């Protein structure tokens, strides 16, 4: 009799989930013995099929044995390294599968898969032996206090495409890992950030179904004229790095790729090089849903166990992607935790940003934190605190950091036309001066718009991969005609000048003097624009500013480092603010009671002092902002002499000048002053 997983003793499942390590499932080699294990609780029959080569159509099929917990296992007395395999799964008789029942599926615990470059993503798992890698003594990099982080969110290909001409035979990973003058890492160091957060690096379904062509599965793509998931938020294999980034160029349609597992060491080389420079590596991971149109193995193994469903049997879609993972299932939870630990142990990843983390059940979140801290006590865990609800306070209670959309909306706004925020001299919906002051303290609970119990849980950001870039948001908010304008040439819109530049500087100022963790998106430092590339005649928005570029593997998304030179003044302002922040503990991790605000008739004028010697910062700071677009304001300094560190145009970690008395604040400006003492005369 085939057991329903509901009939399997929960204690047995918990035993497997907790007793066995992160290398229990999948394929393991010990000497001349190769063992396969896969969890498939309701199937009456599972085979493993072994192939000498990827192109081989028919392999050596061997039946597997099932234990009481629904784990199928087979040991072969041979070292099978270098061969390929997949599983053949017979669905239970009472099941009505929505996927093919004759498909060969790769192992969900695959460390490397060779796949075809199409939306079905047909793949076979490559059998690998464990190998040694020389980390040259590089271990994890990351502070004990997350408020010491300034994070740079970036897509690995966005940053590396311009290096293609210099290194045509190198992959994205290899181009990124290049060090030295004018390298990508050199650029990141010149900006001053100390952590990079990569958009998903786990193997994902890059190809979507063809545009306006119905597939044999009945899918008709009317939404994506590029038929591409460029950002990577459709994970297929949670243990494998994306193999497209291990290639010099994209494969042709239907062409197999990933014959070699070179990408494993390429990722390690990249991480090692960043660690040598003292830069932490964070990876964006997607455990709330799985890839939708490809042959994702979890759907074939047991879609009812691994996925949440609606009452009509359809996949739940609180993620908006049609297939939410049932993270509360013990073996689904184990898969997630095993994946996190694998990336930490194998690739020395310092931290993770969890996409739509509110869809992950509480117990799994607790276990992730517990197990990850055993490997690295300073592991960086960041949640995107929405998806089926909104819960930054709940994550804070669990000791997790999370993205702070309150500061984003209050400072920048939620919509450039109808919902611009403080930096434009406006108030966004329920925001007030008290809200803006609380954001500076760390967006603390029991205060207006507060969400966090500690400022170390608040990831402050104004721009991310989602939505308009901050630069484009400013371009539209200051000139509404830019919303639907078609730009014949992106150079028309690249340079920020006048009011646009002043607002961009004020945004940088506010972000980098707020307590908590700072995150900026790649290109934010030079007012990056995303003008939709003119290369796709099926896209009706070509030439317009793009607010959702998830599907564009083209110049729309690629970083234009020449633009940084065109907006050098803004880049220098960001760089100076970052240096000041990282050299001034009180500007990032002061106790809230040490921050004192002044009251002015003009609510758009925010001024405060900080003096918190408990942070090891000996200085007292005076900080002022004026977001009023129509008037200057004069600020009377406390008695004594003050070192001017930041003005409306210059930011530095060394004094610009020494003043006393009055500071004049023009519209859209900020100033930081540091009390001059005998010790720093």
C-alpha cells in the first residue's frame, strides 16, 4: 500500500529532517560506493536512470527502495563521478498530476545540472566528487553589528557586461573576480561600500515560454515579450550556482549547457577575491516559491507535499508566481536549511536576503537563524518582510533584519506622480515630520511609522532592483512628462543637473545619516537610468523609463560606468558620505536617547544632534536638512566651533572648514558638523 504523506508519522519526518546532515539527500560518493536518496512519499515506484553522457537518450534504469518515511534510496558499488542521472517517478494512482508523468527529473539536491536552454529546462544531474579548494585563509567577512554594513545590491551580469570586450573568453563570474586598477572590484572599493548583495545566483529558469505562442502545456505568454527571467527570481535548483554566469556568452535556443562544473570554483574565486578586499558577500535567495514553467523536480516528486494549494487544487500564488512552497513541511524545511548551510560551507557566503520572506513559516525562519549561526555567528540574515502580509515587526522579534519600506516611501515616496516624499518637499500619505525623525532613529516601534525593536534590524534603502531607479524617480517627479516620454537616445536623460542633482544629493544625505543598515542599489550613486532598450520591436515601451526590468537581458539593465563620470559630483557625494558614516559610529548605531531633535515652524526642516560616546565615537554631531523647495533656512549652531563635514555639494570624512554661529541651508540641502575639541584641533 502506498502511504499518503499525511499518514507518515510526523516524528519520522522530523527525525530525518533533524538527525541527518545537509549531505544526506542527493547523490553522495564514498570510495567505490555511490548512493542516491530522494524524498518522494506517495509514489509507488521510483527509478534512478544513469547516463554516460548528457545527450544519451536512454540510460541504465535501476529501481530504488522506499523506507517508512517516504525516502527512496539506492547504493551502487561503483564510483560514478562524471556520469549523469535523473529520476523516473510514477505518481500515485489517486493523483491527477498537472505535470508530465514520463519526464526524467533532475535531483532537487543537485550540486550541478546540465540543462537545455529553453523554458522546460530539461536537465540531468552531473555526479560530482567532493574536491578541495584553496581559500588561502579567507574565512567569512562581516561585522558583529550589522549597522556597520553599507550594502551594494547588484546583478552580477549588470556589473560585468562592459568587461566582455576586455575578457571575451571569461564568464561573468570570472570578469567580476578580476582585481586591479579599473576593475569592477576597484570601482566598488572606490565607492566605499563594504558588502555586496547579489541578485539570485542559484540556478533559475532563465527562459520563459515563447511570446504569443501556445505551448503543448497550454501556456500562452501575453505578458513577457522578451520571454526571459533576467533577474533570477524563479529558482529551479537551490544548491547550484547559475551556470549561465559561468559562460562567456548565452547558449543558443535549445542548446545544452553546463557540461562542466567549473562554475563552482568560479563562484569561490569571486567570493575569495571580495573577501580579500574586506567585502562581505550576500546572496538573494528565493525559498518562497519555485520556478513555474520548467521541469522543477519538486512538482514531480510530490506537488502536494512541497507546494501550498487553494481549495480547488490549484497552486497558491501569494508570491504572485503561481507556486508557493509549503515551507512548513518538514522535508521542505530541511531542503531550505540544507541549501543555506551548503552555500555557507561550500562558497563561504556571508549572508542572505530572503525574497518575500513572510511566505516562509515562522519555525523555518527560527531554524535558519539557529543553524546558520552555528556555522557563522555573524551571519547576515535579511528578510523582504512581505508576501501574503506585511511583517517587519515580526521579523524584528525573531532577531532578523528586514528591508524598510517605510523610510523608502517617506523619504523618496511610493509614486513619482501622486506620491512623492520628503526629498521633494512633500509628505507621503500618513507621513509627518515625526515619522521622518523616527526613521533617523531607526524606525523604532512605539513611534510614528515605527516597525523595529532595534535599529540594527532596519535595512534602510531608497532604491532596489524593483521599481524605478531613484534617478528615474527623480526625473519623473520633477518633470511629469518624462513618465511616458520616448527617448530616442538614453544620453538625453543620463546627466542629473540643477534641482534633480540637489534632490539626489539630499536623498543620499538622509539615507546615510539614518541609524541602521544602509543599502544602495547599483548605479544609485550616479543617478542610474533604465531607458528601455530599442532592440525589441514587440515591446510597446521601448525608449521609456523602465520600472520593472526583470525580463531585460540588455542595455536597459546593464551598468554604464561612463554615466558615473557624467554624474561624478553625485558619485563623489555618495562616496564621501559612506566614508564619513563608516568612520563615525554615532551616525549609524547611536542609542535613540542620544539623538535630540530641534523643532522648527517649517516641518521640512529637520535638525538634530548626536553625542553617544558609548559607540566608541568621541564626537558630537550637528545634522540639519532642508527639503523646502522654496526657501533657505538659517540654523544657529550650539556654542563653540564646529568642523563642517558635509555641505549641499561636498561630503568628506575630513573637515572641510571650521565655523561657528550660523549655517545657511539652501533648498534641498543637508549639512553635517562635528564639534571641534582640543583633541581634534
